[in-house]
C-alpha cells in the first residue's frame, strides 16, 4: 500500500508540474519550478518530466531563478541513469544536464543555496546514438517522441541529426500515431516535425497538431508537447 501511495503521489506531482508548464507556455507569464513542485516529490517529478521542466526558460531564452536551478540540478544529481539503462533514459538525463549548464546552473552541490556553474566537458559528454542507426520509421518515431525534450530551437546532438536526416519517416510516424490514437506519441513527433526541413506539405502538420491537441486534451503531457510545437512553429514568444 505504501508503494502504491508513493506512486500515486509521484503521478500527481508529475501531472501538476506538467499542467503548470502548459499554463506558463500558453500565457507567456512567469514560471517558477521551485514553486510548482513539493520538496518531497519534486526531484522525482522533475526527473520524469526531464529537460522540459524548465521549458519556459528554454523557449523564451530567459534566465531561470537560482531556486529553480537548484531544484533542477538536484533532480539531475539524484537520479542518474543506472548501469544498463535504456538509451532513451541515458539521453534524457544528458538532455537535462545540457539544459542545466546552458541555463547557467551547475552539476555540483550548491553552496549557500546559490548554484554556480560547472561546464566541464566530461559533464556534457554526448552519449552514443548508434541504437538509432537503421531503426525502422515506426521505431524511430517512438524513440523521438520519448526524447521530445531534445526538440528545441538550436538544439544539436546525434539524435537531432538523425531526425533531420529522416523527416519523411517522422512524418509517417506522426500519421501512424494519429491513426492509432496514440496522442502522446503523435504530439512528440509533431514537436520534432516543426523543427525539421523537408516535411511533406501534404502532411498538414498544423491541422494535425490541432486535432491531436483536441483529442488528447485530457493528458497534460500531450498538451505540453503541442504547446511547445506551436510556440516553436509560430516563433512566439520564443
């Protein structure tokens, strides 16, 4: 029962954080990560949401507050991928580290509550993406949707380079996800597609994303991906 209760609290914390992020992206208003999570479940919820936990700062290119950076850094340090973790888990953690460093945070424990900066190369070493070599378009779309936090303006890594080389495959995966009513995968794929050149005009991405938003509106994770895609597509207020 205790384990079930813990899982429920974490799920609630993740949903609450995601909803706060959606609200901030829609309104363009301020977002404070430290105020959006509790001390008990906050670090785990941030790790589940990943680099998107500070998405308003990333898309608006605005500074994150010291308290927010401390919470985000704490989640990165507390939940490193274990030995034998899946490639997506390793990449998700790397995306958090890279985002933290780019926002001026540190991977070291804070001193006097104020994050410093540690951008040493070993902290930002990029994982391998060989598991994507030769992946079917179905598998590629699934993996990219899981790693949607990597789909940000100006982002460059092995995963984004794979995506750039296969826009038609990602478009096919988006259509497949919509037909299967997998709204979360469709939203994640759509977020990637707004950043890719060579996406077929016949896809109707804008209308497709609107449909995904409508059908998947009960899940704030879907809405978060669609809102991120919309902001990157329109350029406002990025």
